[in-house]
């Protein structure tokens, strides 16, 4: 898979008519792209994840950030972690709506996952920067989500209206390294949601054989709801019924092996 994917990737981005094809001016993004082209996906994930965290703090560099997310997704496809790849493609399209990938440059598996992510983003209205004041003194409700610490850049402020009802989308994503004996635990938070419903937490990781990472779902009081079940060698998922007004946490804990590169997300219901 690695040789085939690397050989297929001339890795050019296709953007809407009138837009310039993004160029990797950032040296870390350029290095990560080169690592993807060479099939060194583990190194590419670490390089591009660090670049994405840094670029997320500069709104003027959304194109480079989008490119970093695209190639993070491609690297995760190369590792066989489709859930993580799709999450990164969603981030890429969120940064640059209308972004497409050329089927002449990318393998079909990359195109299929990217298009699925693009359709999901297309169904979600673009983030609003602040609450909107309505005539008559009312205001639009807003929902704040995001990870903890330096990785909070993956969070978002979402507020939108459909007719006279509100639809609150809860999604937060975080990725990076975990290693023993330090830096073994990381959290990402979502909520609070206005409505109750089904929540999901997903975790994937790459690392030495035998490495194991725990996925745990925790409610706002710190109570453990459940531990995620294994769905693949390096992937776990948790599902639970959430309540309105509660902030939920997905926690990744490196148990054995490492260092690993992880990608974890938490998402809640969207109910009108």
C-alpha cells in the first residue's frame, strides 16, 4: 500500500476556478509533503500535525493550514486509518470551502474519503464568529467546543439557525504524540449540547507493535461513562447516550509501548 500510494502522489491540490493552487511555502508543510511522497507516513504525521497546530493560530495562513490537513489525511490513508483521515479532510475543507482534489493526482481511496468528508462539511453551515443579535432584544445561542491546552485550535465556535430552530453541531478533534513515562494522557472536550442524544468518541494511533492506548468517555463531573471498544488493531470507539447541558470528555491514555502518534475526536448530536 505504501509504495502504491507514494507512487501515485504527485500531490497537487485542485481549487475552484479563479483560485491559485496552494504552494507549500511553509517549510514544515513542505517537509511533511515530501515525507508523504516518500511513504514515510509516521514521520509525516508528526511533522504535519506540529505544523497544523502552529498555523492554526494565524488566520491569514488558512491555505497552508488546509494543505497540511490534506496531507495529514493522505498519510493516515497510507497507514490504513480511515476515520482519522476523514477527520483531517474535514478540517481541510473547513479551512478552504470548495477545495477539491484532482483524481489524476490522488489515488481513488484518497478521493473517496475526501469527497465523503467534503459532503459532510457541505451539510454544515460555516462557523459564525460571534452570537448574532436579533431585533427585539433576542440573541442567537452559540455553542463553544474545542480541545484542551495547545491543541484547542481544533475546536470551533458554531452558531447557526434553521428557520426558527437551532441545530448545534458538537465536534472536536485532537492529534499528536504520546510517550512513556511522560505525556501519557490527553483529553479533548465537546459540548455542552443543548439537546440530548448519541455521542461518539473515536481514537486511532500509529506506533511500535504491541502499543496499546485506552479510550475513555468521561462526563462533566469526572465520572467514567465507559471505555471504548476495539474496532481494529490500532483503533477504538465509544458510544453513549448524552444529556443536555453536559460537557463530555474523550481521554486517550497510553498503556503500553509507544511513542505513538494519535488522532482522537468527540462528536455529539445535531438535533433541531
